[in-house]
C-alpha cells in the first residue's frame, strides 16, 4: 500500500453504501483496492441509511468541500406516532400515548413549513462538535448539550405516499440538512411524534444511485474501473450537467 506523500492514483468513486455500516468504515475499504491510504468522502450517511456516498481518492480529497456543496436527493419513510432519542431505527420506537391518525391535508400543510431556507437544530445524536466533542458522544453519556441552530435549504418536499402511520417523502435539499431533524420537527408540529424508518440518498448532484458501486458485491476490477479521474471530476464540477430528478430507486 502506498503510504508516501505521493499519490499514485487520484479521482472520485460514486459508491453505494448499504445500511448498517458507518460511512468512514465503508469508504476505507477502498484503501486496499487502490493501494493508497489517502481516502475520504464528501458527506456522511447515518449508519441506518443507505445510498450514494462520493468517495475521494488521493489528491481528489481536495475536492471534498466542493462536492459537499452539491444538492442532495433523498427518499425517506417517516413513521408518525412514535419517538426516541435518535429519531431513527438505531433505538426502538416509543409510541406516543393518545395519538390519533393525522389527516393527509394536515400533513401536507405542516410540510410546507419546511420548504425554503429554514432554521434547523442538528439532532443530539449527530457528529456536530460541541467544545471539540461530537454531540452524539455527549448524548451517549447522558450529557447532551444544546446545538446551535443553522440555516439549511430545502428545495422540495414531495409526498410519495401517505397511509397512517407511514409517510414516504422525496426530499431535494442543500448541504448540511438532517433528514432526521425534519422527522423530529414534523412530529412536533403535528403533535404526534415522528422518526425516520428508512432513508436512502438517491443522488448527490449528477451522481446517481443507479450508477453507484456496491463494495460488498462489486469485484475489485469493477471498483477500479469506476474511478472518475481527478481531471474529469474537476471538469464535471466546473460544468455540471443538468440534473433533473433521480429515477427509480435501486
């Protein structure tokens, strides 16, 4: 493995991260494939989530900030009428007592409050650092601290299906948006509680799930062939193609 300062390979790979594994641990599987330690990624997916992760190899790690600025497309199933501390499946759902089914028009009206530039508080179980310590570590110790509100942009929230208690949404949003925070705040607004039951990142900019590579199933030569060279990655960022809406989920 190349451990020197000179990178023998550089580029980005559109990866499919399965649910049940951390983003960093998954991306580090590229090290032996490309024979290089300098590997990173442009945006974490929660362990319970699956979908597109852009991996940066070698000198392409310098593109991380620009790649993270690309728009994101998600599909999520939100379970209404329940809550927990993580607002996802990492902890058991806790039914909210006395909750009645919420009409679809009330759900639609509530969702309209999340479109545009909004203030969002990151979940306690997130990687946001508080005094140098990730918030999730403080939460795990029972020492959760207040997190600063930040501005995020949500271009579109589209209801794909709603049958109480499950709400399936397509979300087009900008950098730094927490989908679990949308579930949390929607549950509070509807006074019924809500958690993310599933979450799939369908695309990052023009990098779509249909063209992504699954490291658990793809042969090493196929992964190497999927590397977009650094020069092409730079050209793509300078002249992005028209995006459009991602097609069917894989």
